[in-house]
C-alpha cells in the first residue's frame, strides 16, 4: 500500500491523536525496522511533534517462566530512555495504576502546554485521590463481583427452617446442610449491606441489588 505497515498505522492513528497513554509490563513488541517495536515507534513519533505522552511501567511480580527475556531486556532499555526524559511512571498494581492515571490525566489535560496552546484544556476538577475500597473478606469480594457480572445485578436470599438459599447468577452459594457454609455466605451478604454495596429491594429482604457505590467499588477490586 505504498509504505511500511507501521508507517500506515502512524498516519491513520497518530495524526488525530492529542494524548498518548502507554502501559508496559514485561514486553515491548516486535521491531519495525525503525524502532524497537511498533508501540515504541508510535510513542516516539507522537512525542517528536510536540504532543504529550503518559507512560506507565508495571512493577507487579511475574512468573519467571512466562517472561521472554529478550523482550524484557529491550523493554528495560526503553524504560531507561523514558526515565532520562521524564516520561517514566511506575505502578505496583491495578488500584495504584487507576489512582495515578485518574489524577494525572486530569492534571495533564488542564495544565499541559500543548492543550493550553491549542485550546483543548477542559478545566476538569482535579480529584487528588480515589477513595480506597472497603476492606472486604474474600467471600464478600467474590459475591460482589459475581453480582456485578450478572446483568440483573442482584442476590436472592431465602431463609426457611432447614432451607437456606443465597443465589447469584443462578447458583446457590450455600452448601446444603452445611452450617459453616450458611454462616460464611450470610455474613458476606451482611458485610456488603453494611458497607452500602448491596441494598435490599423490599421489606421481605429476599432480593438485594448492587448499589452505585457497589459498582464503583467492584471496579476497583483486583
């Protein structure tokens, strides 16, 4: 089509792009003949014309057998280059990344010279910190995530002599005849209600729906 594949991608994507966000862990990609990878080429070409970029590098643990060491070596070389140019931002996990990106994205759009000079600043209110997620038990966290994954976003809870049901996505989590199981999952439901992540929909308290806060917290769970 008259040019290198990556050059065509650059023309199609970078021309209309104002801000580039790059996220790395252990890989850098395939070399293009011009740069270490297509991703690196896009970043360097974007920066070359004076547009802002935000680059994040994960420090999360990784299984050694899953690492391509040539990829990781070349990624480290690129990371060092970014550090020397003030383009390096580390993060430790998804929650850390979410918090950093959310805050820094607003600052970048509000204050970067590129956005100011081109009349693109949005004057977004800068939120310094995202409220931390409640400290949930593993059962409560599992129950909340299952509720959010269900389009109906609800839990069915029935309690009769000898019969206990805590059902989400059509599956009863309470093992029949197991009192420990009943106590564990009932406690998880109470925990989510106490933290206002689930709310009963009626006086019989048979159905609990995910609240807005519940959806927001679920998005921050690992």
